[in-house]
């Protein structure tokens, strides 16, 4: 029933797509789906929901100003960087891509140039820049704009406020070209209140790629190929998760990006674990690429709860939350959100989900 792309479609009125974030951030609405009934709350109510010892996992990736406007002769081409290949080479989506052929030189500024060295399907090109490493990062930061998703409408040149609005308070490690949007709801005051309520924080990293916005173009989910992204679960975070599991404390992922890297680490850990071991739960540190694609039927290994925004129709993120919370329950929650005027997508409101699909999980 849930193997077809059409099963994940729904009708969203255009005016339900948030164009700016809530202010303050933690006043965004939150549909609490963690109990027996749906409850309309705000993000700032989270401290009333957490229990002492709950482990909250946030993504500490930092969004680069990865949307660049380049010039080929007198023609203008827009590029969205989405994955770094080396110190000086990036994969990017180009528009219009028809002007991009290998060998073409692109000028972004007096100090930043690139050569197209390869071209793939779906408007993807590979750019070799004129500088590398930290110097390239600084040039991109000076030249580029925040890579807002296409459904957030801005005049050419962008909006200076997005430089702050499209970055979470946890942003630390440069590398993302899309924000881990559930983290956008947090403020220092909210974090302090959660700590006072007895919650504990730990960080993971997943450098979110622009591939997260690419539409699924196949009819059957099993035919879809995910873009890979780089992520890391540190030894410290792995130890905190193992301790929480051993002590029966809940683990709450802030966003699908945190969820994806945790599950990638868990899958890798299962391959490493000794089958004869009596260790009940094991999560090892992880660092590397992941293209994990989570759909209904997947058995989750780490998280008990998930805070996440409302996702696009037919998106891989909608498939992930359907796997976590249940296909029919997600449909009911989204219908409630639409009828109660919740705001959708990156700058929109959120929902708090409890895992309903695993039964009795190991650990």
C-alpha cells in the first residue's frame, strides 16, 4: 500500500508555506503527536513534555552561503553547491544547465572563478574552483547567498535576515547547503529551560545537501536513489546514547537529519558488533558518507521521539516520518495541521512524533 510514490501526495494550499520564521523562534506552533491524542502546542512547551534524563540530539552542521551567481561571457548562471568533492572541487546544481559544458569557465567575482570539469543528469555539474580549502570557504562566504529552498520566495539578491534566520543556534561545523530546519526553532532560553527540566544535549553532524530538495521521480520507492551526505557521530555522543539506552532514558532527535545519521551509525554498528556478544545495545562512533533511505517497514534502532517540521508532498522526508510514526497516523496529523492553519516547510511549524512502528525495540 505504501510502496508507491502517489501514496505520499497531499494537497497543500500555497499560503500554508511559511516565508519567514516565527519570531521569537520558539513561538512556532507544535503539533504534539507523542500521546494518545493530538494536542496543539508551541515549541516553547517542550520543557513541559521532556522527562529528566531525556537525551536530545541536535545537528551541529553550519550552512554555507552556497548559492552562487556566475557569468559565462555575458550570460548568467545560478549554481547551488551541494557536495564537496575535494579542497577545490564541488558538485553543484546549475540553472540553466544547458549553458554548462565541460571546459566552460565561470566567473563569480574578481577573486573567485571556476571551471566546469564534468556534467551529469538533472542539471548537476562539477566545478573546480580557482582557490581551495579555507580560502575557498571564505570566497564562497563573501560571494554567495544563503541557499534557501525554492518555495521560499525572495527578490534577486536575497534577504539579509536569512543569513541569521536560516542558521540554527547549534551551527558549528561548516558543510551544509540546506538547514536542519527543526533546529531553527531553538533559542538559548529554550535550551536553558530544557536543561533545567533535566534534559541532556548531545551533538551529531550531517552536512545536509541540496539533494534533499530534489523530487522523487520514480513510481516505486524501491527504485529511488538517495544522494549521499557526509555525517559523523562522535565517540562522546555514541557513549551518551549507549548510556541512555542502558538506563531506559528516551532519545529525542531534533530533525530528520539527526535521525538519518543516527540510523546510519546504528546500521554500521550492527555490522561491527560481535553476534556472540551479550551486549544488549551497541552504537559505535561513525564518520563517513551515508545514503540511507528510510521508508515504512524500517525498524528504528536509536530514537524514541522526533521533532520535525511539516514536509513536502512526495518527499523522502515524508516517507521517513511515515516509517517512524505510521503511515495512517501521519496522514491524520497532516490533515489536522492543515485544518488548524499550521505553517509548512523550512520556516514553518513543527510536530513532535513518538515512534509507533517498532513494537518492542531492542535496547
